[in-house]
C-alpha cells in the first residue's frame, strides 16, 4: 500500500480512520499549546529585559523553537533519531554565530525545554515549569537587578596615572559613592599642540551611587575638579542589571 492509499484510509469513517483523525486533532492541539507557551516565554523575555538590551531576533526565534521541539517530540520510530541529529548540528551552528547574548541563550533554552515538555503531553508540568522559571527571572530582575551604575573613564599621562586614580577614588568615596577600578591600559597618543607623542594611561571605573539625583548634583563639581588637575573624564550611565 502506497502513501496515497494510507492517506485515503486515514480519511475513512471506520474505527481506524476516526482514530487516526482524532490523533491528528491531538497533535494540532499539542502544537497550538506549544506555540502559546513560546509566546509566554517571549513575554517574560520582554518583561525582564530593558528595551535597549532586547535582541529582536528572539521575537521570532523563541515561539518557533518551542513549536519545532514539540513537533520533534511527536515523531515516532527511527525518524526521531534523524531529526534530533539534524537539530544537534543546527544548534552547533547557532551557538557559533553572533545572534544574541547569554541572557538570550537562556531564553532560547527556556523555549526549547517548554516545547519538549509540551511535546510529550506533560501539560501541567509545562505550566508549572513556566511559572517557576518566570518567577525566578522576574524576582532576580526586579528585586536584585535594579541598581543603576555609571561607567567612568579617565585619561592622564602615564607618569601621573597612580595619583590620578587615587584622586578620583578618594573624591567619590568621600561623598559616599561606591567606586571600583575595572580596567587599566596604556597607549601612545600624539599631542596636537607640539606634535609630540606621549604615553597615556586609560582607567575604567564603575560607580554605584546610593541616590541618583544627589549623584547627578555633584557631577559638575567633579568635572571641574578633574579639569583643574588635567584629568580627561568621560562618564556614561548604564543599567547594572
């Protein structure tokens, strides 16, 4: 019996045909639920990520991955091994591409696991897993990850870099601002006035003010004090979460 004959047999109204059709309806429900779970995972991704940090590629990737994994879990027999092999090769290619960050990869795995759970008809487990993981993500985001940080970069001649770093650190600590050195590098730069080359030191700091309005109020004085000492300063706000 060829494939077309099997298809016609599945459309018949006898007991076997109806059973095959109802199994198809079950698969459709399974796929639709996997899609819904994928969009729920996407909703948590958008709720826990700042607009400027979102990877728009994931808007499509997350729901689609959930559906594809549910479909793969419903394949029976030797075909399933082939599909999982293909998926393994594709995952290796994906993780070697510059598509998203570690946060995005976490949500990709979240969508994949939800799709697998739905694909094996463990619907209650899928819902409980989504609730537990989503709660953990949101608690981590809104309870522990809301501290605002500022990145500070200073450039000074290499000969005076030690004094400059100590001066900047002392200035902020005296005003109750947490500051730590995160990077240090040396480079040669040309002086535009006398056209000579000078070795300069670049120091990166991260600042965590207790109260942002008060911190912003003291910044003009900081810039004026550093300019008087010949220290070049750059500062940028960043979300520490």
